[in-house]
């Protein structure tokens, strides 16, 4: 049976308590009531609630004073409730009080007498907010793992020391570095440390946003949310990702791709902790730590008029620059060991020659590229013949890697690396009888490598080279032009045209 949402109602009028209690119980909610804020505080200490509904004018402690206490960082025993939505009710329509309530973090502000349907909608929206908030944090707890930044080099140790030093503070952080250097891993480690130093507050949100993956015309509504009717198609109100991150960390990846018009609104969030939903005139307030990341040169974007310098200075309170892999190659063996364990249970090592090649390679894609290479190698290695019983472990050899990385093999080793050779554990070359399929794929790889090296080669000429090799190989394999054409999905006439075209160009 599904658990009922637990709601606490606080009001000094018994008739209001009774009527609202009956109304919400009919909706299937678990209702508790309190006639004053002090009694409510005792109930909160004893029971978990998903929503609190409170009157504004009450004896001893008003609803405004209650929410101040409820959101106070000093209220340690209820700190776990810092993100539970609170709806305030009042019989006195007071704009000033309403604005103060929203500033203090009230989810909604209703004026009595209110329509029952309006009240039920407000309750449903508040509970949906709390449910989505918990889902985000459940995802966060699954996806985030400690110690994902691997390495023992001076460069990595310096990065880890810097992250450890600055993460507990509330300052904004800008992470820079080339693509694939681990900027998101750094952001998640910042969150992990920040969360552990939050004074016992649990479920602090971490909301990652890849700005490059969101169309420019949707970024503003995704970040700030919108009210019903804000634009065509806005049939319901939507809460923005900034609100979801309230009290925690908003990670803005690829900040250099943020449109200029949205940069202005984000700057206000950084300066005033305030923003407005699309279509709304009401300011909402949030307390968030922003961690941004980019692989672009923001100084260059500023000079080109594509990034605001004032936003840059706000984001760049603390800068962490992730080093490229070529600057800490001594960490490559550690990373390889980590990735082998991640992608395979049967493979336990890598050959000396393969390691040597990987150490010599330049890694334009940095750690992410190394990870992809090891994942590919594990797949190729795992697809080999299953070893005999008692020889369950396997070793990655150079035959498991693509040809383009061989260009960086040190010439002083006097080793010519070809797809027809593998190396034993002692590094000695061993003849390898390649199959027709292996030779075929090796030749295709050779053509790709040739095109990559010769930037002047046009795409049409590249296509002709591939056509020429594939058709000739298939005819040889099938020993029949008709069968070759059929296996290639071509008519015999089309195959003859390709052959004649290549013969004329040959």
C-alpha cells in the first residue's frame, strides 16, 4: 500500500482545523493538527511531515515568526525539514506580509476564505515539489561516488587539496580545463565535501545542468521556471532548476554556452539571491552555491562580447583549473587499472607494450579518451576465445587498440607496430595469424588513418578509396560480381559503375 503524504495544519481556530482536516483526509492525506506553533514544533520533532500549512496570525508565535524559526540554521533538531514546503494562510490580505512570507521561503500564501479546489491544488503542487526534490536527491545519492578523481601525481594532489580547502565555504566556484579532464567529477567532489560540512543537514540538493544540451530558447524557462500562461503552451506552472537547488549546489556545466539574455538574470541570482519566474512579477529568493564549469576561454568570450565580465567575476570567486592528462602522465597506470576494474571482471592487467604505447600517446581527449580506449580494449579482449579452465584472467594487448594511437610509439624502441603483431608479457614480438576479417578491418582502419593524416584529401576522394577497397575485397571473397553486388545491397549495374569509375581514376 502506498504511503500517505503527511500534512501538519496549524491554526488557532478549531473550526478551521476541523474543516481543513476533513477536506484533506477525503483526499487521502495523513493529517495532524496543532492549535499553536509551539505545539507544532513538538509534533515536528516526533513525526516526519511532507507539508506544513500554517495560519499567519496566532498567539505567542505568528506564522511569519514560525517560518523564521522553522528555516533557522540554529534549529538543529528540525534542520532536516529545511526544504519541506510551507503554505501560509491569512484572513487579512496584506501584500507586504505576503512578500515577506515568500522571501522567507514559504511555498505559497493563501488568503481566507479560499476556494476548496484552489486550496487542494496548492497542496498538491507543494507535495509534488517535495516529491521531485526527493527524487533529485535520490538520483544524486546513487550517481555520486567519492574518490572518482584518480591519481597520485603532484598535479592531482594539488587539485584535491584545493577542492578540500574551498568546498566547505559558500563561495561560488569556477572549474576550468580542457574537455575530458574531469570537471564534473570535481564538481561532485565539491558537493560531497560541502554536504559533509553542512552542520548535519541532510538531503542537500545537487542539481547538475548541462547548458550546452539545452536549446537556447528553453534555457531560461528550465532554470527559472514559469507561471501558467507565461507563453503559449504554458498550461501549468513549472518550477525551475534554480528552485530545486535551493539550499544546495547548482552545477552549471558549459557555462560559456549560456545566452547573454539569461546571463543577466543569473547575475541577479548571484548578487541578490533573487529571481522571477517567466511571466511572474513576484520575486522569489534562494540560497544556492553555484559551481560552474567550462572548457572555453571566458576572457576571449568577454572580448568578443559573448560573455558578461561582471558575471565572470561573480562566478570566478574561486577558480579550479583541471590539468590535461599530458601534464600528469604518471597517473596513466593508476587510471588504466581503475578503468579495467570498472569495465571487466576477467581482465586483470595490460601488456608492457600496450602500456608503453598508451604512455606515449598525447590524449587530446584527456582522461575521458583514455577511459573510452580502455572500455573499447576490454570489449575487444573479452570477445577473444574464452581461456581454458584454470586460466581465467586475461591481459590487454596492443591488438585491442585502434591504429591511430600507434603513431606516437617511441621510435627509439625500434618497434614497427602493425595489426599483424601482438606482444607477449616480456615485450617480445610474436607472429599473429590474422583472419580475413581482421585484415579487412585493418585495411579500413589504414584508410581512415591515411585520411586523418592527409588533411588536404577531399571527402569525395575518401569515399572513392573506401568504395574501391570494399568492392574489390567483396568480389574476391564471393568470387562472383553478382554475389558481391547482392551482399553489398547493390545492383550489378551499380557495382560495375563503381569498378569502372575507380579503374578510370586509378
